[in-house]
């Protein structure tokens, strides 16, 4: 039985973790053993999201220098005892696997979910670390073709190293789960516009709120923000709502898992990100046939997921007026680009079986 070791910075349930968990499940279904290494203890609340059968190893209990050394020794030993090693997220896991795997001749994979390597290349330290780390990987797998095209030359990847495998999306399961009850906080029938996003600077939620303020008096809708993240930023966003007189029209519902009942009930799904490597949430919204407005996020993820604007509306990043206009026009129009007869065939690109076969094909090469 082949033994696979995944390395993550921490447990969570964002887009990065969803991808990693789905790849883990592919290997488990293929009869292989899967383990996970985390540098530090923590994330107990997210363990329930791991596929059944994944064994978790921790490097250290505390972030002291001695504990870090002990953790590195543990990881080196684990890499040695496994057949494949998969760095499941950018930065630390890639550096650890790249350097600790030197001389062990292990087949290593790197999963790239975001533009983080592009941003880090501005730092001499990270530029040096990445230029030394990436040559150690057998394959570097990107979640979008846009990201692969951007980063492959920057990271100096060999042509045979780089490939794209989309995130898996089970449209049938999403539709089934969309019939679940709405969260209790959604206690009336007022129509709403929805965004599902981690509360983080790159999601540009302040731009979304400001754009919504331009149409709030013209439409009966509320803006519902589904997601959690940086508490200080959320406080600032709520303060912005008060400043714009939107305290009764913008609702923060926190993390909702799954968010599909909200998606189904929403009249419009909006993504306002400044940059996105890929946007699985857009594909999820398409699975429910939603009208979609998204920014043309840097690195191309949303535009690519909307099949180059075929199934949704794209507006420039940080353009408040353009975003407000697109939201208003989408709500006011009876046209829905997601009603296209071509959508079902397009969604098959992301089907679990399709993505599973692509991953198994890559792993079979090793």
C-alpha cells in the first residue's frame, strides 16, 4: 500500500483545505494510506472535515525554538517513511518539503491555490527560498490555467513540472444540500444579495459594501455576507455599514457550512475580490443556476471559472460604480447567463469523477 504524506500550515475549511481534503479522498478511495503533518498543535474544531482514515501528526506543541527543531526532525522522519509527499499549501509547507526532502529521493508534489508565490517573489528571502524549493518537486499542480500561466515562468518551472487540475465540484450534492433550512438569522422573507468569502483584505468587502450603498435605496434587497476571518477587519466593515446608514441592510451571518441554502435563496451572488487564484465558490453558485457578478480579480480565477464571462458578469477590480451598476442591472433584469444550455456540459469539467481521474493519472506517473 502506497503511503502519502500531506503537509499543511494549519487545519481550516477554506478553499485551500477543501482542495487538499478532496485529493486525500481520491487517494483513500484508491486504497492508499494518507497522513497529515501540521507544524503545530491546533485546529481541533476542523478535524471533523478530514476524510475518514487520515492520520494526523503534529510537529510541536509550542512555538519555542527547541520545539521547532523537534518538529523539523519529526517531519524529516515522516518524509523518509512515506512514498509520496504533498505540500498542500504555499509558503511554509513548500519550503519544508523542498528542503527536508533533499537527498531522500521522494516523489513530491506542490499544490498552488493562490497568487501568494507571485507576491512573495518581491521579497529577496522568499525569492531565494522558492527558487531552491520548487526544483525538488516532481509536479506543481495549479487550480487554474490563469495561475499556471502566471507563475510557471516566475518560478522557473520545467514544462513537464506544471499542470492545472481544477477543484472538484459535485453539483448534485450541492443541489441536494441547498434544500436544507436557512440559518436562523435569516428570519424573514426579504430578498437578498449574497457573497460568500473569508473576511480578509484581499476580498475587498469594503468595496462591495460601498457599491451596495449606491443601490440600497433603489432595491428591496439586503446584502448578506457569509464568512468569517479577521475580527478587527469585520469590526471595521460593520463600522463602515453604520457610517453609510446600512446597519439594517447589511447582515453578517458568519461561517455557514454548507452555504448552499443561502446561495439558492439569493437573488444574486457577488464576488468582490482583488485577486483570486481560482474561485470554487463561483462554480458552486453556477451549480445552483445563480446570477453572478464578479470582479475581474487579478490572476484571472473568477473570469476563468465563468468561462470567460459566458456565464456571469465581470467588472473591474475596485471599481465601486461599475460593481454597483452591474448588481443593479442583474437584479432588475430577467436575463440570467446561467440559464445557458451549455452550462451542464461545462460543469462536467469540475465533476468529482473527472477530477479524480486527472489526479490518479498524475499520481500513476510516479
